[in-house]
């Protein structure tokens, strides 16, 4: 399918929106899609529907990495394992229904 005719993936109103806030996160996302497309799409599906439901792939970070700041607010930092080597670090912003990915790769 041509890129110009490709429909963007729709979101349900209850789903979270993924925001890649740094150039590094944007590049990491493209790199993950290039090498592990299916696993990255699975990550997208999981993060937009249940970004805080912990299991072996998705969990809160601990110790020095447990929190971080976004827009002046201190938030819990989460990690999703795309593959054994690929990770997404993110914050969940509940007020705006957003998920802010700060590191992907």
C-alpha cells in the first residue's frame, strides 16, 4: 500500500496516546520498527490500552530510575520490553490520557 493512501491507526476514546518527546525516542521508535516490527506493534497495542498493567514485559522501574520529570511534574517511570534487547521507557500522564515515551531502543 502506498504511504500517501495509508490510513492512520484509529484510537478508541479510552486509549492512551503515545508521544515521542525526544529526537532520541523518535529515532529509537523508527529503529525498533525496522528490526522488530511485529513486537513494536504489539508494544503499541499494549501501551495504548493498558500501560500500567504489570507483567514480565511491562513494569515500573526501581531505585534511581523509579521517577522522572515531565513538564515540571514528577512521575513514575515505566518500562516495556519490546524484545530481549529493546526497551521503551515512559511516563503515564493520566490527566491528558497520554503516554510520554522518553527513551526507545
